[in-house]
C-alpha cells in the first residue's frame, strides 16, 4: 500500500478517497472471512477491599479460549472478608440454567456452559474455600456463585527468639 508521493492530477482529496476505498474493501474482506459469530474481547479492573487492583480478561478472541466458538465470559470475583465469603459473578447471556456446569476445588473454579453459545472460564481463587459450601443462582444471563472461605490455619512452627 506504500506509494511514493506524487501530485495527483485531480487533487489530493481524490487520492485520499481512493486509499480509503481500498482500506474499506480490505476490512470488509477480512470481516467476511471471520464468520458470523461476533468477536468479543475486554477486561475489567476492580480495586479490592485491600486496595489492590485486579484485572480480568474476557471474550472469545484470546488464545487461551478452548475450542472454536467458545467465549470467556465477563467475570467479577471478590473476597468478602466481612462475611468470610468468596463471590463470583459471571455474565453468560444466551444460556439456560440446565446448560451450566460449575466444578470447584479449594483453589479453582471451572465454569462451562454449552447452549446457544459456549462459555468456558477457569478462575483461580486467592484464598482456600470450602467447595461443599458453594451456592449458585442464575438469573437473566448472570451466574452468581458464593463460597465460604476456609478458616485460616494457625501458623505452623515455633517463634524464635533473636539475641
């Protein structure tokens, strides 16, 4: 697309118009080759109660997404120290409650859904949780999952006196 500068016969604006037409056609060809599924990519930034910012990605454009036409849903997760809970909110429009599968361990939560759309998200939990305490509800495309935090274990070891 690089051309040496020349003075067009009909004015510089005609040359700009021609370049924009070529660019528009190139973008149209690229968009037609991508398919009909919309491309989604974004991130959320939240500042936790501890003052530390947390950045999370979502979408279906990233290389970490598993399989074709699988989206990584927008997810928000927060440790609620006041209520001793870990809360996850996941946006998954176009899915029925029966299509959602949530599997949890003390340190990870995997959320999968296959329906009109496909979603997949693996969430690392910053503090150990009790998977047996999980409660989930799904309403209007939003999944909310709550876990009770495990009681912090007492520090192991013996204090050492410094001379």
